[in-house]
């Protein structure tokens, strides 16, 4: 092996990354998983076989500096791990910048990073992503990600979005952006062609003895009912009152009307092969916080291949009520400043004493023809700084509907 060739290969620029976006159910995650499955955990250099001084040369030589594996994460899981590593590093090095360290640790373990369902909901994640992803690419990590949104619409309407825009430019410069244009939801097609032995969505008013159906599902997970404490990231735990060997049973309020987040739902989905949620209400603008948690639960269960059984008084087609949100200045000082008329560069900027819940700016949520004003002290506690998150939840309803349709064909994961 020529040492000069080895050195050049190690210093050569990595392949460009890939950003795949499109509507829900068009196959983005499936394509990403297929791509990931065919990638080797090392990068091999093939040499020509033959005789050298009477000795047979080695047919394959692995350059150890290049032998780095791959990493595949759902975006929520990736950000959770990133926050954990930042927290750990800051405890040991309170005055040091943790982002270069986190990037180096990821690059040390993976040359290929695949992320599914990239979404940016708040300013903290926006700032972390901007620096972390740029550093990873500088370190030679190839980033492949899927998203429901094109790059220009990431963190759309987010507070102080201008500081995030350089990362969007980085995506366009260093990744190939591909849109999947298919006008169908394959998850719904699958759900129509496969019949599950027991329904996973139980409309109480349309189902005889709904409680008995839920008990049948719970019993199918095996074992005697018992309470359990499930470990959660960063030293926490979540208590379950009704669980058995493979299943857990919650009332909706227990799971989605409490301050729980992605870490809790990921822990539950990894521990149990079946999650029952009883009494799911209709979800929309009036239940923003609960809807946000419920959608996160659906994502966590889908990623872990955990069966999700729901009961509700609302038929499945009416479970999610679509809504949208916009910010409007109320004093003429343009504290909320949209950039551009097409909304592609829309940004929420808050200045002065008002902060993120300024009395001079209001968040308007629209559900159909109705408009509801939200504020930090208003109807459901959604501040101006959460505008991007409100929009993302509204947008994610279609993804949750699509995933629930596919999950209706699943059995309990053993």
C-alpha cells in the first residue's frame, strides 16, 4: 500500500451530505433506512490481487483511521442525547464550550450520521444545531437527514431566526437537497390492505364494551398488573401505575397533561412493546400543550415499533383539528417583523422590554374561520417565543395521523 495514497485518501473531502424532504408517508424514512442498511461499518480500500516478490498480496486492506461506524437516530433521540452530553460536559468543565467536544465525540464514533424527521422547535435547539452540524461536516462526518420541511422552512417563524439562517445556507452548500414528489401516503395504503385482529383505535361511542377491548390488549402483553418505575435520561424516572411484562396502560391526562417530554416517551417506548392510552380527547388549538406531547409520544412509539392502542369518544378522522398560527404587532412598532411576503424567511424578532411575552405582540391561532389570541398569560400559555413550535405541532398532525394509520396494523412487540 502506498503511504502517500493512504494519506491523500484520509485528507480528501468527504462525500456531500443529503437532505431529503417531502410530505408525510411518501417513503422518506424507508429510503433512509434502506440506505443506512447497505452502508458498511467501515471504509475498505480494494487493492489488485497479484504476486509481489513471490508473495500474494492482501486483497483488502482496511485503513484503521477510516474505520468509523455509522449512526442512525430519530431527530428527537439525537437531540436528547446531545443535550445529555452537553449537560455532562458542563458539569465537568463549567467554563468550557461543550459543542466542539460533542462534535468530536460523535465524529470519533461515526463517519455517517443518519437523522430522521429533522425539525427545529426552539431557539436553544436552533443554536446547537447550527454549530454542531457545521462542526461535524468540518470533521468529515457525512450527514443524511429527512424532514417534512424544505431547508428554507426549518424553524420558520422562530424567534430570532436570523441567527439560524447561516445553517440553512450550510445545508444548501454542503448537502444535496432532494424533494420526494409523490401525491400519496403509503402508510394509509398499507393500513387499508392489512387487517389487525383487534382494533388499535377504539371509538368509545361506536364500540361495544370498550373497556373489555382495552383489557384484552393489556392481557396480551403478559404478566400480572403491577406498578413500575421506568428510568429516564439524566437520572429521572417515570412511574407507571398499571404495567405488566410488555405493556403499560395510562389515562391520557397521566401521560399528556403533565410536564413530560421526549425523554419520557422514548424511555416508555423502549421499555414496553405496548402502550395503551385511554380517553384521548379531540386535539387542536385549545389543547396545544397536550397535543404537542401526544404527537411526541406517537413519534417515540413509531420509532421503537411499539404498538399504541388508543380509546377516545372522537372517531379517528376527527381526532386532530387542524390549526395555524401567526404573530401580529399590536402597537405599530413592528416588534414582530416578518421578512418577505411569501413567508419563506418569516422571522419572529422580539426587542425591548416586552421579551418573548411582550404585551405589544400577540400570537393569533387560527382554526378554520375562528381566531384565538394566545399569550404567555393567556388561554393555554403559549407565548410569542413558542410560535415556531405551535406551527410545527399543527404541521405534525398529518404525520401523526399517517403514522397511527400504519401502526393500526402492528401487534405487541415481543
